[in-house]
C-alpha cells in the first residue's frame, strides 16, 4: 500500500490544533520517537576558556611591562618584547574570572585589553 502524500497533507490542513497534537502524540508512542527539536549541546557549548590580548600599551609602558611580567612569569626582556609587539595575546585558555582579573590589572596601569 503506497502512501497518498497529497491526501494526507490535505487532511492535515483541515485538522484542528488539538487533532494535530493528538496525532503527534500517537506517532511518538507508536514509533518510540520524539517530535521535539534537538537542544543545542550544553546551551551552545558555553565558552569556558578565554584569551587575554594586550591591544595597546598606553602611556605607562613601564608599568604595563611590570604587570605583564607579574601575570606571565616572563623575564623582563620577554615581557618588554610582548608589550612592544601589541596587539599580542598575554595568556591563553584561562577561566573567565582569571581573564577578567588580568584585564583589570592591565587596565589599572593604562593598557587596553581585549578578552576573547
């Protein structure tokens, strides 16, 4: 027995919302399926890791170099090179809280920072 798709569609067009709801429930029960739309995995995979980028050193470059050195544990020369090369990523894959703390420390000494 072949399905008459056009006939089925015509019948569905004439059905009430309650009738369609009952039909969906019956199909779900009969075939052990669900008509619910799939939910995005974990709320679209909430971002848990952030990168902190020094966008601009600002006017207090020496203070920014000291802050970068403290944050990263790099030596003086490496910290200076990082600040001179802005925009550069200071730290990668950190938590949101840590990223915000780093941003606050750098902005406190006049730097411009972006958290990505």
